[in-house]
């Protein structure tokens, strides 16, 4: 089963899956050929992607693409479902601390227009609900809530407010107005402690005044109470501490995976699978235990390939640090097609990758982790971390990809580019990638190819 | 050894033959772009070879660049226009530190290091307002060619202010200005200024002198002047600006 790393089309995966089954591949209940996600769920974009050929990648894709079905099944089994919006990594840790409770990420519907090549009309439907194309594609979740057909309606909907992007606030407010009650919790904009203020260390090398940590801790306490009421149990520190340890198990595995793939001289796994893998950090793709198994499989595959000196991307590829997730998954394939590879990422949720402190009271630890969210602090904090990781992983160029309509910080991309140019002097570009980027593919390809050419041209002779 | 560079742009295809030993351009040619990009490029290539009195066997390599580079199947390799314009301009003007290239459907600002290596670049391919497409629209609306357009622009005494950054809506403004009796040269100069303003916004952080202007739009004298005013720095028009991309391709190692 340990074939040399190769990219496969969907057609090729059909054959490969058959072969793997004949060879005795054992799959989880959500396993099967990738083709069915096109036939049954109309995820047409899969027909235009190139996938890694490992069984571990197959499991990852099946895990991702069966999330809605698994959620419906969990509901049928009596599990409580929590829609955790915007915080990208904190409330899910709390929800999974309780038995028979799952958190999911309704905002994740922003990838649905890409996967379905807009065949679901979610974006158009959002427009009729007052959220036009000047808003982030996250607006796709609105008709998904209203008309169903995607994820089940959650038993509790939780969303952070305050220092979050304007787009998301507007979309979530509209959602509540349409009859979906939301438990809001306040997230202050992170700032440096003033002189005389007590400072608290946050994950990721950041700090914030104690008053902000106290505020978030109190807010999360309120969320915890609501989660407990939904579960009919008291969410105490023992459960929370267990939940934090389990979340950290995911984060440690992801850290090992990122180090194995990004920091190595050549990439053992492709950029596309790594993007999906990193996304598991946010809410464990609705199944924490299984996400650990999926990530363990990917890590084992990456380490095995590294040991065998077999890589998914040429060792000569230009080392690109990529900022923000792409609205069209195809862009990750494109980068590798033109001779680039990912050597580091900041997909907007680095706080969900950092370990949650285990030596603090659980709510205090979660408050500190939540405040480390790159989107609730100044863009310069985010830029500094990006530069640090670019240096550590030997990035030769930087890409900041923008999502059309997204506006959590209109000038953030420019700030990151300027910071990177000034501090490390690597070429850097900002790209806008729409949910289906086929029409802009020529221009996109030119920009990325030029960046790769420049990066290679700058290598010492 | 003779190398060929082909720049398959959105409006035209350009070819340059370069002698790497004598370090000189042997021939160049230009043809309109069309649907059958490879056939048009092949015909142009054959014509330029014939005019130069060279057989195909004398060409040691062909590099394609430009928007349609991937359509040129007879090229040995492809390189982006960013790299090629940088190499072409550096060969023509080694002191160049910034290149502004305004093409038919995009515009680019390229920052160069000592030695001509690209430091960074910025590119606009999402909005027609900073590209030759804007001028094409105006030329079509006024029923005149680019040369006449340029000539008119030079006669302007008080350029009109085109306030809209969208070409489609700017067209409405132009119609309005003409209906109000605004002199034609002032409207044309206003359009040139609007393009220059758009490009200067793109160029902002990159501008380091000397700045060289290249691409087909650089042939319009009024454009360089408009850019000088928008950027507050001297603008040098590259020699044979429409051929710098093809020249850079011919100079490239991949050939």
C-alpha cells in the first residue's frame, strides 16, 4: 500500500481505491471511493483537483466530505450539536469536553460553493437575504441554515462578538434576525498591557492585560454554563481539563505534521491535504477522536515518506509561506504545478494550533488561547509571527491570499507584505482567489509563476 | 547562437531574434493577437526569420512569455512576463531600478535589484482602468487609432478630470464630457491621467529611480508625461518598449 507519493485525479483514485481494497485496505465507516462525493453530494470541484495517493489522504478526504452526514447521524444517535461560530478553536474544545456533545463550524459552509462549483446556489440565495458579493463567502451559511440540506440545525448556536470581522458580525446578526438564536460572547480587541497593568502571557508568544483575560474567562464561563445546561450536566474543571488535554493531543499531532512537512527540505505531503488537515484543528471536523486517528495516519505517512526519502513535491520547489486559506482549493494544486511548495502557513487560526496551557485553571487557559487569535489582535502581531516562521522554515517568498468580500481587516494583507519585505526581504504578493477561480486561473498562474521564478532566481549560485 | 523570444500578449504577439555571441538583436516583428494564438505566433516567427534571412535550424531555442505563452506549443519553455520584461529592460538599460509595464490587459510594476534581478513586483489584472484596454475603449468610442489619440492628447491645455476608476463608468463620464463640449484633446489627456493615477497607486511603494516605462502603451508620448506627473519622477521610455518582453525571453537561459 506504500506506493511512491504521486498526485492522482479523481479517475485515478477510482482505480487506486479498487486496488487498495483488493489489497486489504480497511476503512472507517465513512470510508469509500472519493467518486461518491461527486455523484451523491454534487461536489463537482473534486473532479478538478489532484489528490495525494496515500490511504491516509483518502481517509482525510472522506472524513472531511462526510462531515454533514456524520453530524446528522450524531443527531440521530442523540448527541447534542453546537454550532460554534467565529472563534475558530475555543468553544469546540469546551463542547467536546462534555459527553455526547459535538461542536461544528457552520462558517465552514464557505467552502461549499467551491466544492459544489456554486451548483448549490448558496451564494445567490444569500444575496436574496441581503448579503451580496461584497460580503465574505461565509454568507453561504445563511441559506444553509435557512433551507437545510447541508448541516443539521444545531441545538445551540454560539458566536463571538466584538473584535471579529465586520462581515461576520453582519452575517451572524442577519442569521439571528432570521430566527436562529445565538449565544453571543464578547471578545475584546487584544492589546499590549499599559504600564502598570498586569500582563498575562498568551500562547504564541503574545501577551495581553489581565483585565482582558478576566473578561474573556468570564464570557467563556457563561458559554460553559449554557453548554452544561444543554447537556444537562455541569461543565466542571475536571471535564474541561480532560477536553483541553484531548485538544492538545490534536494540536501536538498537527505540530508534528507541520514540522515534518513544512520544515523539511522537501514536502512529504501536498499543500492541499495539509490545508485540509490544518482545518481539523478548528472543530475536529465534528469528531475529535476520529480527527486524532486521521491526523495520526497522515503523520505516519509523512514520516514514512521522509524516511524513504520520497516526497510529494520536488525538493527544488520554491519555498512559499502561505497566509490565509484559499476559497478555491484548486489554488493549492496550482502552486505545486508551477514549481512551488508550502513551507509554512498562517490560515487565520494559529491560536487553534498552539497548545492550550495545561498548568492553568481550564477557563483561564482557554481565555488566554482565545485571546491569541490572530484576528482579534493588531495585524502587526500576526505579521511578526509570520516573519518569525518564514525565517524558521527558510521561506523564499510569501503569498497572502485574499477572500473576495472578506474584510476582517481590509489593510491587513498590505501590512503583512510590508512587514515581510522590510524584515526578511523576500518577494511577496497578495492574491485574490474566488470560490471558483477558473476564470482567473491564467492571471493567478502568472503571478504565482513569477513569484516562483523570482524566488529561484534569488538563490545563491 | 541565436535565440528567439516570443511574447504572446493579449493584443499583439512580438518576436525577437537575439545573437548571444554578438550580443545584439538581429530582428524583431509584431502581429495582432487572435484566437488561433499558436498559428499566429508561428506565422510571425516564420516571417521574422525570413526577413532576417535565417533558417529555423539556426535557432538554438525558443522561449515564450506573455499572457498566451502556454499556447505556444513550439516554444522550448515558458517564462512569465515579469521575469522577461525585467531581463529585457535590464539588457537595454542596466541602471533601471523600476519598470512600469502597461499592456493591453494588465499593468505591472517591477522592482529591480543591482544586476537586474527582480526584487518584487505588483500586478493589476483585475481592473481595466490602469491598462491599455482603457485607451482602446476611448479610441473606439472616438473612432480613431492610438497614434491619433496620442497626438490629440499632446494638444491638451486643460486635461479633463475623469473621476471614476471603473472603465465602464468612465465611458459614461467621457460621453458626458464630450456632450458638454469639452475639447477632445482635454478628454484624451484626462484618460491618460486617469490611467497614470491608477498605475501610480499600484506603483506606490516600489518606485526607485531610474524608472523605465515599457509595453505597447509606452509608445504613446502623452502617457510617459502623465506618469511623470502622477509619480513625480522622471520616466524613461525603454527603447522599442513593445519588444522588451520578447527580448527578455530571448535572453533567458531556458532558450
